[in-house]
C-alpha cells in the first residue's frame, strides 16, 4: 500500500465486539496495521449501556481497552435537534462531527422507512443500524454479526460477517479481513 492510498476502514458494529472478545483479537496487533478500525457514535452508545453490568464486565473491559486505540467515534455533523435530549443527539457539532457524503445522505433518506416506531434505549428500531450501514461503501466496511435479520445491513455490500460461535485466531482473522475486502 502506498502512502497516498487510504487504509480500508472497518467499522465495528456493537454485536461484533462479542466475536472479537471471544476470539481474543487485539486490534493494536501489527497484523492489523493495514486496517483502520473505527466505531460510530451509535455503537459507542450501545456498548456504553454494558457499563456496570456484572454479566458483561469482561466484554465491556475488553471494549474499553480497544477503544483507547481507536480514538474518537465517527459521527455525522449536524445541529442540535430539540426532538431529542442532549445525551441522545444523533449528530455532532463543530469540531466533533464529519459531513455526510451525498451517498450516505441518499442511503439514509432512501431507507428511512426501515426505522420502526418503537424506541429501544436511545434509538428507534433499525435507526442505529441505518446510520451505521450508511457508511458502508468505497473503502469502508462494517464488521457485524447482524447476519440474518432484514434491515439496513441487507442493503449494503461492504459487510464483513462474523459469528461469536466461530472464534478465529489473530492470523485467521487477518486473512479473513483481507479476503473480505
């Protein structure tokens, strides 16, 4: 890979963290230096809901350690929306959020009918998945275990499916990523 080529970005969906943890994958391993791992605001919020849960203590500890390497979560730029509380905003402001591309905005608009009326936590059903899936394309991929249900992930091709019941070694995971991109 040359200096001017962007590394493939792999956005880790909240359910993929179970696979990574069960596999003992360390994202800071030299094996993964050719990948740019990231999470979105939606994933961060979903994972933060595990904080303080005894049954998820190991998973949340693993997630927190890995997050130190990933840096700030990805969030679309936008302004305060009075429909949501301050801690439920869907976008970030100046210095925090990035502009959505035309393709990302089109994907969200074209698939907004998938958002359900029922709210689970911060997001309505499929809302977080829609925002995450909108980022898939070009050199950006979504690592997920969301393999069977209908929803926004079924509308994109840059999906890398994993299964926590089928853990991999670091070497196997590296080869799997390379073959999936």
